[in-house]
C-alpha cells in the first residue's frame, strides 16, 4: 500500500534492509530489521490487520505502506512495494525499492489503522482493491475467523502478478487484469456483483476515483452502512501527492 499522510508528530525509527525478494514482475518485498525495528514492533497497533507505516528516505521523502508481516522475535518487518511505472508507483519510494541494497537505511513512523473493523455477526467478507491494496488484503485474510465466506476482487497488471491470498476457510479470488484506466476494471467487477445473504463486511482500497464510485454504489444500491463498509483511496491517477 502506498499513501501520503501527515506523520510529523510520530516517532521515527531507523531500520536496515535485511533482504529483498521479487514477488512478481511488479511487486518487490523488502524486509527490514535492526534495533529500530525491534523498538517499533513494541508500538501498540502493529498487529492490527492492514496497519500501515509511513516510510521515509534519508532525503525526507515519504509514503505509507502496509505492514505485510511482522516478527517480533527476529525484529523483522516485511514491506511490499509496487514497482516504478505502475499505478501510483511513480514516486521516490518506488524508485528506491527498485534499487535498494542490503544494509540500506530508511525511517518508519506509525503504525496507523488500515480501517479494518469486522462486525462480530459478519458471515461473509468481500475484499476489493488493486495491486497497491493486495498486501493489506493478504494480511486481512490471514486473520479472518474460520467458517467465514471470503471473496476477493483484485485488479493486477497481468496474470504474472497473482499472489496467494489465504484465509482459514479459503478465499474465492477473482483476478482482474487492468484496462486502459486504473481501477476501472475493478470498478466494473464490483458494481456487477451480487452480495451474499446475511450480514457481512466490505473492505475496498485502491485508486481514489474508483473507490469513491464503489463506496457510493454500495451505500445506495445495497444499503450498506458505515459499520459494514471501509473504502479508502490509496492514490489518485494523475496526482503525485494524493491525500484521502
């Protein structure tokens, strides 16, 4: 996940790159560690599904990313970066992720909530987003209770960018390849879906214009209230400094 936010009042922790892994053609995982990571992992909220941190370069430029995985014993944090030239990945953090080396230092501040709040009576969950939201969807799915019906709609650059999304009871994943306009294919897929019966919960994130359209549609056509819907614009096509 990438998103701009104001974190000037948050404590900044310095962490070091421990390992780098190419997950797909457009996604790179960078694992950070060190005393700063160990201290950060003692901060309340780091285990909340879809929690995110602001990541800062030594130059001071920063963006926000989902905590994909944390390991307190090893003092490790996994951060997944969408690579340069795709979606909102045109900024300095994406460029850094493409060129990062073992031992590089960055700063992290946070964590902040990913606005995941599953109602106790939910029988089903729908997760929807683009590549920037995929790490959060993976983190959320892993924490879901057994027996819940989980469906995911994910817009990705190509079939090669598919990644596992795992939940205790499994996930029905609908992979959607991008069209000419970011978020439009995802928008069409979600606009046409039929919601499962009974109480549930919908979590959506990605390109801001599409997320806004889906939020309005779900509220109007399916009468989903705020308690059962979280929708966040992580980025906006054509904007280098989007703020939701």
